[in-house]
């Protein structure tokens, strides 16, 4: 078991990573900063690549997906790849392209629902905005990351006096009419629009007239925190799935001179199906792997000797809702990584890959758990089945246990992050 100091230190580093990454674009920017500090060299997909054994590299796509890797000292056809995949996006609210309008003297921002958030958890929170802005700069287009640290927008609840059944029937929102965020006063929509543009321009330090396009998501301003009698739990937004991203990156940083080429692949758009330029259903990972092993025969041999770990958070047992869980597969917070299985291939795990991950856990002296969804409930999915099918590569789906998945304020165990990081490090260091 990791020392208490190591547990607190790694969990604190995770919370800091999340708090620095309020959007997928910020998550990649945070990862880039860390990778550069650890001596990784940036690559560009449009340039020729000259890769050397032992070299550490990274490449981004669409600013929200990133692949970092270390070239192993054994030929890739003989050793294969050791890959950990995760995703940078989280479910929530995304601003529409022209979000600002006036209604009853108030400026409001129209939103779309991204993925499957628990919408009720966004109400009455100190929300803000984060994202990226594209501006005209001479004959070129420049990109700026923007975040507002202070509370900027809000989704006020309806008083119980007008919604007497809310505690019996649950809080529900009409997605078109009841989710727009309040952010200011305005007499008309033109004023609301200009007020919003000025706000963004000031944050990006550009002229409002130069703004071409932007992408923003609503984000929580509350920082990550430890909680519990012995501070054994953590709470933050985006634990699903920035916790897996951080564990994978931390494990990669700790890997020195691996025999097999070690790859950390973090994708956007998992929460909406992964079918995009920067999603796991796109060509990003296969493009990168084919440039590491450009010869078709060597590539196919490498894939056959590879192992892919799809790291995405898992559902911890919640004692307040015992009937939501499969009775023989209750997984506990701070109980170690969870191996996720689904007979209908919503997860990529099979008996062979589960056994291999169990062996890695034993080598890392980390406990493990097994999870199956209730048979009478629909099961979510991950990037695992997508990439297992796309690459023809053995894959296992795992994750750290957590509560309130897809809430704006999720919870997990402080110890589990150390456990997951340790076993992922063991997978990178595994001898072919």
C-alpha cells in the first residue's frame, strides 16, 4: 500500500490537474505543459517525424486530444505497444454559437446539453465559462484559451412554492427553455450579444471585432477538495475522466527506458460517441502508431503483441441506493482498480485480458475489483470496444471507483488514484 504521504500527494496533484483544466482544451494544454517539463518533444502531424529509440514525444489534434509516447528500446514488431487510453471531455453544458440574447431585461446564454450530465446538479452552482476563442490576426487565425475563474453565470432553481412536487418527482429542465444561463442585464439581444463579446475579448486580450468563433462549456468554480473523517475521499468536477488522464500521464512520466513502446492516448468526444476528428473513433491513434511502425508487416506484428488498457471511471457501490447494483459485483471506494465486464461488449474486457490486468495488479501490489452492471439496466460504454475493434488489439476496460458519475461534483477515494497510477506504471514497464 502506498504511504499516506504519497496518497495525499498524488490525490492533491490530481485535484490541481483538474482545477487547471476546466475544459478539454485546457486539459490538453495542462498535459502539454507537464510533458514539456518532463522532457517530451512536440511533434506536428503535418511534419516529417524522426523518432529515436528512447525518445519521448507528444502530438495533439484539434487542441483537445493528445498522444504521448516513449519509443521502447526493443523493436516494436518484437515488443508491441503498451497503451493506456482515456478521454479529456466530460458531460455538461456547451454554449451555442450565438448564445447571448435578452429576455425580460436579463441577458441569457443559450446552451446545448453535451453528453449525459445530471442536469439537476448544475442548478444553483457558482458556474463560469471556459473554452477557446478564434480571432482574426492579420492574414491568419489565432487561438486563445479563455477561462473565467470567478462565478459568471448561473442556473437558478425554481422555488419549491412553484414546483411543489420537486422532491417527489425530481428536478427536471426543458432543455431549450429552462437551461439558458443568466449572466447580466440587457434591454435587447444586440446589447446582450455585444456584452458577451466584450467579456470574451477582455479575457482573451483581443479586440471584440476580431473574434471569429468560440467554443465554451459551463464549468464549476469550486476547487477540488478532500473530505471525510480522515480525508480519505476527494471531490471535484470532471473526475470522469480526468482522473484516468492524470493517472496515465503520471504513470508515463515515471516510466524510464521501457522495452516496449509506451503510449498514453487521451481523446475528446467520448461522452458523445467518439466519432469525430479527435475522438477515439477517428484515425488519431492508428495514424500515430503507423508512423511509429511504418511498415505494414511490422505494424501488424506489433499489434498482435500489444496490450491496450481503456481507463475510464467505474461505478462505486452507493449504500443509499443498494438496488441499483448487481449484488455479486459491488465495488468499493478505496478498494482498488475495477475491471469492467459486459457480455454485450459495451466494455472490451474478456477473460484473457482481465487475467492479464489482474497479474499486473499483483505485480504492482495493488488490489483489484470486478464490476458488472445490473442486467435490467442499460450499460454505458467506453473507448475500449471502439479501439479494440479498430486496431485488432487485446483490450481491457478498467477504472477507479467513484460516486455520482456525471454530476458536476463527483466523489472518489483518495487511495484509488495511487492504486491506478501504480498499476498503469506496471503496464508500461512490463517486459515483452
